C-alpha cells in the first residue's frame, strides 16, 4: 500500500495518508437474448458496460442496480455476481477495482446520465472501441453463460 507522510503545519506531527483504489461496479444487462452496451458521453469515449463508482454507504449490488437504472432506464432482476477485475491499468484515469454483475433487464432502454447512446449487441459481435477491460469481462461472461445463455 502506498502511503504519503504529511506534517501538521501547526504542531509538526507526522501522519500517513494512504491512497487506495476506487471501488466501481459494471453490469451486463441481458435483454432480448442480447446484452446492452452504452456509448460513453465522457472520456474515455467508446462503448462500455453500464457502470460507475460506488457511493459511500451503498452496497455493491445497490450500486450496480442504480447505475443500470441511471444510464439505461432499465430495472435489473436476478442479479448474479460475475467476478472482480482489479488490474491497476484497467482504467487509464485511475486505479479502480470493479465488481461485475449480470442480470435480466426489463423496461424500455433509454440512454441517460453518462450514456450518450445505447444499443443491444450479440455478445460474440461487439462494437469497437470497447472501453476499459470490458472485452475481457464479456468474454468471461460468455464462458459462464454460453453467450446465448441470455
């Protein structure tokens, strides 16, 4: 763990400040035997799974459901854990750790919040560019779900 030593300007006491990775969630939303991807409104640009940062006081599951609703307008049911992704280089902006879920979406998808657009894709035929490590995540999903498990 990386620590920076800081000195109090008043009393001179030394304290350590630790820097930790940021917790995030991503969610694979199954709808009409396809998966939903968003086109990012903010850098890095490209297609991505819906997701984002976990708010303080929020569980990972709550964050995944919230991000799905905020970015796509969909309610997700039968939420299942896919895995955790922690490569320090997975996000060029900062070190993040993502917990990834999948589940069935219901409703009419509509791009909102950080999503400029969205579309449904066969998981074996994804658009480019795909942001972050989301191609690896979808590949892992296909190994578990068989790509037409959706």
